[in-house]
């Protein structure tokens, strides 16, 4: 695992922050955070988030696709990562809760057949965090990036001190 603070230049960071924290950004409601076990371990009223898919695989069609007109705003992040191929790029927004809610541990890329990496870019500072099953915790600090093996079990939490927790999740080979 590697944590890098001040990952983007201030100018590039402001563009990402302005977009994802802006009033006109299109967030989509998901009534589950982690599909599967999370459905039983987290009360339904707490088990939701908003997402925005920038780039996702279409497994049935056999290709990946850009899903968002805003994808180019993320180029400064993507250019700094050793990406050979993208698997998925999405943003998650978890609204403030009265207490920290940690969802089920999960892996971001289902296959162990390929060495893949997860990068989480933190858009805003809050008291939410990313936690790893085998130990370790990364606090949500604006303009921070953490990278780790996509097979590493991890989870995110909600925050209690700001309106929401916003991250960009990038999975790549």
C-alpha cells in the first residue's frame, strides 16, 4: 500500500473538486454499497451511496467504455498512474451519517488471474476512512491518493463531520 499526499497540483485538484463537489454533478443512487454479504450486515436504511461511473467494463459485450462526458477531468490523476489498461473508474459519494458505518470488506476486481491495482483518490477531507481487513487505515484527506493490490480486502466508511465523503475509485492493470 502506498499513500501519496498532495497527489495533484493545486490547479488540477481544484478542477476535480469543483466538478465532484459541485451542485450540477450527476450522482446516481445505489441502494447497496457492497453487493452480497453487505445486504445482511448493514441495516438497509444505512446501506446506500451515490455513484458516478466514468469508465466501466461491459463484460457481456467484451469491452470497456467511457460512460461520462466528465471523464477528461480525471486525466491528471490517470496520467500519474502506471496504467496499462483500465478496468473501472467511478466516484462514490456517501452522505453524512450520525455514526461511522463501515460496509463489508470486498475486492475491487473479481479475478485473481491478472495483477491489478486499486487507487482511491480522496476529493474532500472528512473523518471517514478506508480500512483494510489485514490492518491499516487511510483517513480521507483531500488530494490524497492510496494505491494497493485490488485483491486486498478493504472497505470504506461514512463520515460524521461533513455533508458527505467523496472519492474516485480507479481499478487498473
